[in-house]
């Protein structure tokens, strides 16, 4: 196992540990974790945010190292998308219902609507299935600009929700509608980019669904 693959595998293990830790915290009765001043950022969510930023960077780092040192392997190709989907999907699901999955964060108001999570997770599932079918036929589906835009917007949206709309909430302190915030518009943009990129992937590679003659 080379260095890039070790980095990818470490990201998977770290993500699993994070998920288990967040689950255990949600089961502790009457647990209350502190907020950072008047920022409304929960300490646990801040730690998760730092982890998410580091993990997102290692997702870029392992691929860069693999290409630079000519260490691209089949195991790495398999583990990298697994690590990416595990990290992003788990965060999307966790943040769709903070009141359920993180009852200790009483001041957390930012979230990702369930319908947005469904669209983004479903899009990734369909595209992954398309890539698998195409690979069976010897066709490689490369990432395009729309898919990369979707990834960037998703990461920004997850980060903004973890920071509980900080620092944007200072601009509209009297706003009581959680659906009309800067963070929520970023979430909507990520959802739209995810949906459009999925449609484009399917349309551009629709022949992969057809049986070979």
C-alpha cells in the first residue's frame, strides 16, 4: 500500500470514527456543549468543521501525490470515491436534522433540507452506477466542470452549515426564517449544481445504458 492509498484509507477510518463519535454523543442524555461566544458556533460542530476541511484537503492531496509519483493503483481508484462519498454523504445526512443527530447543539439553526440531501445523494448514486456500467463496457467517464462545481459547492455548503451561518447571520439578526439565509442559498446552489451535473452526466453518456450490439 503506497502513501496516497494510505492517506485515502486513513480518511475512511477517521470518517468512521467521527460518525461513531457523533452517534454516541447524540445518545448522552442532557448533554450540552458550549457555543463560542456570540458566534453561535457549537464547539463540537467547530471540531467537525476542522476535520472536514482537513479531510477534504487530503482528498485532493492523495490524488495529486498518486499522479505526481506515478502511484495510481486499482486499490486507490476504488478507495478514493468510497472515502469521498462516505465523508460527504455522512455529513449531508448528519446536517439534515441537527436537532435529532446533535441535540446537544441547542443554538444550531443552520441545516440542510432533507429534499436537498435526497437529490445530492441520489445524484451520486446514479452517476456511480453509470460509471460502473460504462466501465464494464470499457468506457471511462471523466469528471467534467459541472461535477467539479458540484463538489466545491457541496463542501462550501457543508462548511457553512457546520459554522451555523457564521459570519453571515450578523447581517440579518432579526431574520427568523431559517430558509432565507446566505448558507441556505449556498445549499440550494449546491443542490441545483448536483442535479444539473447528474442530468448532464446521464445525457452525455446515455449510450452506456444501451446494450452493446
